[in-house]
C-alpha cells in the first residue's frame, strides 16, 4: 500500500528561507524553513494526503495507532511504533552543539524525568521519549558543513599552538588563557576535563573565549567557521569547543553517521537525515537553550577518532545504500530504474524527476517534492524513471 504523506516545515530560527519549499514545489512560507519531518513522531507527525485511504486517519501517527498490523506489518509487542524518522534539514546558520543518548541512557533518563514530574515540553527537559537518536546526514546541497566527533589531543594542541603563534603577531607573548588551555590538553584522556572546564565556563574560560575571538577575527580566512560561530553566539563556550571537533565539509552525495555520544553541530547546507524516531537532544553550547552539563558529560563519548564519514554501497542498478552498523535503519539513494526488496515499512521522498514505483499489491507515481509511506506487504519494489529519490527504511 502506498500512502501519500506531507508535512509543514518546522520554523526553527536557524532554518533557510525557502529551501524546503523549493524542494517541495510549494510557495515559500516567508520565514525560516528548518526541518521537514516525514514519519510518525508525535512532535510533528506527517499528514496523510488522502485520509479516506486509511480509514479517515489524518496523520501517519493516527493511522499506525489505529491499524498497526496493516501499517507496520510484523512489529514488536507493546505500543506500535514506526522506528525511524526521515527528515529534510536546511541550515542557514549554525545549529546547537549537541549529542544524543544510547538506548539505555534514553530509557533511564526518560523514566527519571517522568518520575520527577518534568513536563514533556518543558524547556529544561532532556529526554522527551525513551529512545536513542543515532542519525545519518546525506548532503543534498553542493556542500554541507558540520562539526562532529572529537579529534585527538595532539590535533587540539596543534591548533592551540597555532593560535599562540598568531597571538604573538598581534600582541607579543602568549596570554595566560591560551597557555592555560594548552597545559590542560596534555593527552587524549584529558579531553573530558578540558571539555568540562570549557562548557562550565571555569576559571579563565571567559578570557580564553575573548582572546580566541580576537585572534580569529584577525585571521578570518584560516578560522572562518570559528568567526561564524562567534558572530552567531557571542561569548558562548561552543566557540572554543569547536576547535576540539572535526570540521567536515561534505560534498553532495557524501554522508555522515553520528552514533550515540558523538558531539556535532551542523553549520550550513541542505541534507536528508534518517534517524531513530526520537527527539532526545543534549545540548552543549552554541545555543540560548537549556544546557544540562552533568547529563551532557554523562552522554558524550570523548574517545577521539576520525571524522565519521559513512561510505555507501551499491544496491543493484542506480541505487546506493547507506547502512550504519548496529542500527535498524538504512538510507537508500536512487537515481534510475532499480529493484528494491523491502524488509519493513518505508518512507520515500522524490527530490527531482519522476518515478513509477510498482510493488506486489499496488503502485504509485512520485514527482519532485512528493512523499509516500509504503507498507511492508509490497515486498519488492520496481522503480522506473530518472531523477533523485530517497528511501528511509528498516535495516536487515
């Protein structure tokens, strides 16, 4: 069964005016268009284009609740749930620095805050559901810029020493804030303590932020992203924390995988995201919103490593699959005729061109900007056409 779905872009302040409406072929909202949610998450469930097709249900969330066997096929016992969420993200300015919990952390955190009586929509609530939120980001625009994952203390020391050299050109010997930062970053085991000192605005951090901002403003070509963060969030510790993270510029078609505990912040660009259906975000700077330092430190993984690129694998003709290890979802990019075997429900969005999609029980035609939910009883899908289409579905 193919069920047409749609939604209204969320208007977070960092969103890009008109970027998502251009993809959908609709009139611009006139305000920021940040995220388009395609799924059944209660935070912004997709609307059903033709409710009569699904017994009158107005949203995908309502339909799954009323007819889970038809909508989901075989599913775990308990409350029926679509386990993944597909998004289009369009960033015109930096998002908050953030991380997401593991499954165990999400279950424990949600139960704890529920027991404490913190309302789900409270601004100081960390856990809005009991699920983890690992995610894939695939670059749709020519480039997508992001910060993600801790690099080594060796690399951090190189950057601090470069700042010290540049400061010497400006004002003579290095100031105490920069020397103090360098002395703290002794090895990889020190990354936790360095981060805690910065995010907590410990002794000397305000002075350090001011010195770093002065240096990078005098060298904007070398530190353009740090200048951007300083302009967007004056005085925020995320300005200097950004130098602890990989700076990644994805080209169209490249992807990142951000597992639990990975600190990240999207800076600019348009992408397709696929994630576990969750809205659990622990913020760590570059935001006026609530930052729970203790819980953030509990969630973060301080293990340094390479930038978390996610390679694709061919999936038959004209299709690539992005399949992270250890999670129950995968993102498939299709550009022409191909065959896709379903192992669960799927959501599709057509970015460009037009596709005729035929399953075991029915068929559908998708044009640029249209989205559809596919029930697992379609089993095998044959795609005809050309353009660019994305499928979020369960792994196998």
